[in-house]
């Protein structure tokens, strides 16, 4: 048996609050999603003024990062470098920058996805959320 860490709702709430604070501090209108290691949604918030589509994109970015155990930007880069056949990869729908895995002691315990501003700003918000995780 492998024993590994898992996210609690307290963890998720703290990360969500920190990500929200980062977005609001920059006046960025985004959706923020947090999922577990299997890509199952645990937390979602769409800030006032964020495009409705962002509430669909953010969870998919998070899911892609969790299931792949890597930033969703990796997939975007692969596609942009010409490997367009990767668009047919099963179960990956958020292959855009802004999905970040949450890694604890070498284990991927979930991911955070953000959508609504420039991709690197989405990632900045996600990193602020992950930084709030107390491990």
C-alpha cells in the first residue's frame, strides 16, 4: 500500500481564497477551479465580470493538470510546436496555460485551473492559490 497526502476542504478553501485575493488585487475577472488528483471538481468560483465560458475552461485546465501531473501549458506547447495530433488525446480538454498541479511530497494531490485573463496571469493566480497550501 502507498500512503499519500490528500486535499481537505480546508486546504481547498484556503487555496481558493488566496487565488481569489490575487485576482481581485489585480482587478482580474476570472474563474478559479480546484480539483482532486482524479480531476474531480472540489471548488469553483467565477468572479463578477468574468466571461461565462471561463467557468467551463478553468475546471478543464485543472483536470488536465491533475490527470497529467504537470502544467497544462506543457500540452499547449506541444501542440504549438506542431504536434497537432495531440489534440486527439483522450480526456484532455484544457490544454491551455493556466492549469497547475498541486504537488505534495512528490505526489500530485490535485490541481488548480484559472481562466479569464492572459495565460501567464491565469498561472500567477493559480500559483498564489497553491502557495497558501500549508504542508
